[in-house]
C-alpha cells in the first residue's frame, strides 16, 4: 500500500519537521515527554481498539484522544489537522504497531510529536499467514470432491502477486482479534503509562488488572461456546484477512477472505472470486461475513454465487474498527461478543449467557 501523502497544516512550524517520532519497543521514555508535575497525562491512541484499551487502563488518570473513528479503515487513515494538533501536544502516543498504521511516520513528522510511544504489539509473535494460505489448504482437503475443477497457473500467479503487493512486512497486524493477545496489549499499555506518569502508576495497574480479568472471562466464554461445535464444522469466510489470530485461538478453519489480503483496500480479481466460491462450495461453508468498516458488495456477490447467507449491515463483523456508540461494537468486548455470537449462530449454535461482568 502506498503511504498517504500528508499536507502540512499551517499550525505546524518548520522547526517541528525536524523532530522524529515513532520509537521502538513497548515504551520509549523521554525525560521531557511525560506530564508535568500536577498535570494530567495527555495520551493519543491511534486505532479504535487501542484507544478503548487505553481508556480502560487510564480511567480518570489521563486524557485520551482517539485518532481513527468508528468504521474507519486503520490501513488508509488520513490524519486531519486536528489529529496532528493533538499529536503535537501529547505526552504519550499509543499505537497498535505490527505495521498497521502505515501513515503514522508522516503524521509524527508533520506534528512534531516528541513524547513517549507505546507499541502495543511489543513481544507478540506475528503470523505471516495470508488468507490464501488457509484457502489453498481448505481446497486441498476437499480436492477429491472437486477433482475436475481447473485453477490455472495464471490465476494462481495473479493471486500470489496480489497478496505480495499488499502484505505487511511485519506480518498480520490484527493481533487484537484474539482476546488473550488483547490482554497482553493491555499489559503493555499499562506498563508504558506507568513509566510515563509514575504518580498515577497504581491507578493504571489497578485498572489494567480489572480489565484483563474481563478479557479472560471473554476468552473463556468464546471458547466454551466454540467447543460445542465439531472442529470440522468451524468454518469462516470474512471480508478481509483480519481474523487470523481469532481463528487460531479457537481452532476455526479460515476458508478464505473476499479480499485476499491483510489490507482492506485491496480488490479481489475475478479469478480470486471464482476460487473462493469454489472453496465455499467444497468445504460446506454456510455463510460469508462482511465487515462493518468495509463495503459489503463483494461479499454479497460471492455469497450469492455460492448460494450461502451473507452477514452484513448490523450482522457484519467488527474487524479493523469498532462501531459507534450504541452499536453492538461500541467497545472491544462488545465487538468480540457480537462477532462470536453471529459466527456461532451461523453454525446453528445459540450462545450461552454472558458472564455478568461482560454485560456492563
């Protein structure tokens, strides 16, 4: 993906351009970057999920500004002048990392941000699987049933080239889709905030512990319900390759994605659409899931050609973005409950009651 070119706003001075930003590691501290004594820590968070985690940890001990808004793409985000202004005055920047925010270096340079950067992906081993890898695997398992289907070398090459064009160098960045990894992200954020504002460290630690307990309950609830479905029937097709960590966590077979890439801005070719339709028919997938932040048109087409149900609109999955206030995906936990519920229902399962702590 080509990085967006940012137009430098008038509010940024020429001297700010000389300042560099995105520090490596969980948190890079600068003695002058933390909140001044007696003031409230100013935190900017990039994605909707990371911002939700940061608010849970920060509580009332920090002011959190979220850059990417609900149902916006994290891959192709174009920061506004207000975003750059918020960055310029921030003490701390919290990012998803793992190569997701490809626009971030330009934003940091343009804003002159010189504070602490917390990379929530620190210490998490990234998967480099593309949707096509699981897609091909699923087709191989059912090759005997469709031995006469012809997938030309040209189509295979086109698929591979498209995936290569849009692959994130670091691997699949959608780490938050596994609640256990989300918990590790929360711990990393808490550690970074504690270093940035030692006076509020106890508050950050207490908040993080309470939220991590909810994520543990969430993980257990999803696992308990998924385990009621035979592994051979745990099949998923989504709009783009955002659910690798989710399917790995719960032993779900990812048959393929409408957009064969980590990037939600890629477009499937006609050959790739035909390939996925064939895989859906071969494996017995019962539904195709659109995503709330992506147009459902291609998913509608594939589901129609395959003769299966499409989940879109209010039933769409929350992948790259959480939903707006009042939606089923307004928070990270809400989004995971929604995603698990509609996936389970597509398999013919009515989920068990949620733990009381997750109904808040």
